[in-house]
C-alpha cells in the first residue's frame, strides 16, 4: 500500500447534473496524458450514491504533486454539497481514517502554493477554488458534532 498522508476533498466545478460517464469521458479527452487514470478515488452524485473510480492502492490525478500520498473524494457540483453528498463523504472519510490511521483532511485549494511565503494560503493564491468551502474547519465541525452527540 502507498504511504498516505492526506484525504483531499474536491468538487467537479460544474453542474450537479453531470453524469459519472461524462466526467470520465472528459478526462479521457481533456487529459490524454492521464492515460485513463481518473482524478478521484470516489465520486459522489447529488443523491449520495458513491462510485468507486480507482482502488485506494493506486494513485489518481487529483492534485499534481500530491497524488502519490493522497486519497481523493469528489462531489458532483459547483460549491455546495447536498446533505446526501455530505453524509456519504463523511462516511467515506471515516472509513479511510479507520483503515489508514490519522490523515490530514483538506480541500484541493489548501494545497495551492504559498506564493508570498507568509505561511497562509489565501484566496488570491488558490490555484483552484475547489471544493468551494474550507474543508479543515468543516471537518473539525463534523468531528465536534459527532463528539457532542455521543456525550
């Protein structure tokens, strides 16, 4: 198994009506150098249905420079997950954390270069806005809410 360091959350950046086959076809035509390798391990439809695109043991083309040590999960849409997508992604992240131990949970945009060297990646430095929200505080809120429910 690969040495994993992080789980990266993505969005497709287009209409929630996209189909999984159309996304796979886009990668084949727009990114021929990917040689059919997908951008994500799992992609989630608006209704919460998850599609496995690549085994965890294999890398995907989610974020250049980070793929060998990352797992990628993506929701179809452009900025806001549906409740069903959020529930599925939360389950997927928990599953991966249980299997592989502690990993950094972040968004695609969090891996943009710190161009001014101040130690903070700000919106003007993002290579992409993906996934349209700040994943680290979202994930911390998910964990805090789960902890409060158990108390």
